[in-house]
C-alpha cells in the first residue's frame, strides 16, 4: 500500500488531467440531458384543460359534463375502470 502511495506522490494532478477535453464531456452531457427532456413535458397552471385538469377535492358525483367526459377518457387511456375512483380519497 505504501509503495502505491509513493508511486503517485510525484505526479502532478494538473498535468495528469490537462489533456482531458471538458468541452466534450459538457457536450455529451447536454445531448444526454436533452434526450431525457424529450420524454417529459412540464405542465403549468395555465395548461389548456384539454390536456390536464386539477381537482382540489375530487368528487365523481359532482362533476359537470365536460369534466366527467375528461375523467372517463383519462381513465380509459390509463386502462382504469371508470368506477375505480369511487370511495378513494
């Protein structure tokens, strides 16, 4: 173990890593990050209601026709039975 420490003791870390191009790492990481971002979409409070809706207190019995159709379609898209939210809080 001591001989390993001695082998590295004379090396200059700046000299060892000066040939590494950090820009290539940055570019590769940016490409990777952008490809991950393509899988996700950020929704905000002004998102059109045809894409997403927020209910403070969900009550399936008190939905208007537009909300009811939206919930039925969303549940069907998620492969849920339309009655799956009954009795859930």
